C-alpha cells in the first residue's frame, strides 16, 4: 500500500486543533508549554465553548499565550492572574474563565493571589505549569526548584539552609475549602498527555458545577534552563521531579 | 502483518526538531532528517514508513502541533 492511499481525509486520526493559530510558538524546541497549549485548545474545541472562554495569561514564558489560542484573553501583571480572573468570572458568571501560570508567577510573586482566590472559592480554572525554574529570565531558582538542583542563582545546587525547601503549592491549595478539583499531571509521554487532557476537560466542566477553583498542575520541563536536550529533560523530570511532585488527583469533590 | 497502516505528515517548516516524537514512537518509524528546514532545525520524517500503525503517539507529544496522523484498516 502506498502512503498516498493512507493520506486521505477519511483516514485522519489526529490534526492540529482549529483553535490554535498559525503563529509559530516562540517556545524552545520540546517545551511543555506547547503541549499544554495544544491540550487547552483541543478541550475548548471539544466542549464547543470557544466564544464563552476567557483566558488570563501570566508573566513568564507563556506571556504570549494569547497569540496562540484563538479565544478571548486578558493579560495580568506578574502573579495577579487569579485576581484578574476573579473579576472576570464575577462580572461574567456564565463564561469559562481560566488562568495559565508558571511556577515563578503562581508560586512566588503570585502566592498571595492564588491562595486567596482558592480560599474564596472563585469559579475559575487554574492551569499551573511547574518546571522548577524561572525559564524566561534565564534559569534562576524558583520556589519549586528541587534541593541540589543547579540554576543560575544556585550554581552549587539549592541548599535548604540558604534557600529553603521546594514548595509543594498544589498540596497547600488542596487543603483550602474553596478548591473542588486539585490534580497534578505531566505531559512527557502519550499516556500522560491523554491523562492531562482528561484532567483539563474535567476542570473546565467543573466551571458549570459552581463548586470552586479547579486546579491542574502540569509538571513540565525547561530544557534550556536545565541545560539538557528535550529528551534528556523528560528523563530527568521522571527521575527527579516525580519523586518530589508525585502525579495524580489530590482532591476531587 | 499489522492490522492497521498509518502515515505521519510533518509540517517540516514549523518542526523544531525536539525529537520528542522520535522517542514516543513505539514502532521506531520517525527520525530526524539529515537536512534542515528554513530555521536550521533537523525536522522529523518517516524513516521507516512501513512500520507505522497510526497510533498518533507522535502527534500527542508534539509541542508545536506540526504532526498530522492518518490511519487505515488494511484487513
């Protein structure tokens, strides 16, 4: 059988989501952001809520998220995406509102905002990409950086005496009564990508249940910041990150 | 012989050559091409097209959504 016999419209099983724009993503090769953008676009397309979804993009590598997914967006100041999403969801309670934040944005400068948004039980979805580093600014230490991990500001590895301990913010948020669904996923293998998509779908569907914040953490890689190839970065993530940040649902009510 | 035959079409100009699809492929169909695209990346291509079963694992892990997958039942 020739390839031209297989490459036909009726045999199509997977193609680029219609919600993803033709802009070439500025992310480094192999970046987890690209996979999660794709999954968010696919979930919104499958739920058919393109005209009812409002995203809030953060500061960090994903600051240009509004260039890539064809929905309505707002851009928030560093770490303040949950506060902006709170306002949008209260003014437009019929819309699906989500924030898309990295670990420097959410766990460091935006720690107060996410804590109180989750404690108030706002009706929003939070997508949290945890790659244990500040990728955009050149690979500095983030609150989620692992002990012993080398970054540009911890050249001898993170030392607990000097820099404190890695922050498991997802577990902290799961203890708050305002969250209804808290989960940690990854996007390194096809199976993990499918699980993450299901988690995101559930999170968006929870918006209609009006039960509070749905929080989806995706443990990702920053191969430029970690100074590894994309394949090695995924391997390193499986070996080291999953030990500190175990995958799975933490809370589901 | 495999029940299904698949085919992968890569948008070579937008591929960044991260090779995540190469390691995700269970039947070792894909590899990075010795040539480069306009941006200087070695793009992914079907090195061994007969082995493709159309499972779409490559497309799932692709961060830049440059992979389109087709699958046909051959029985």
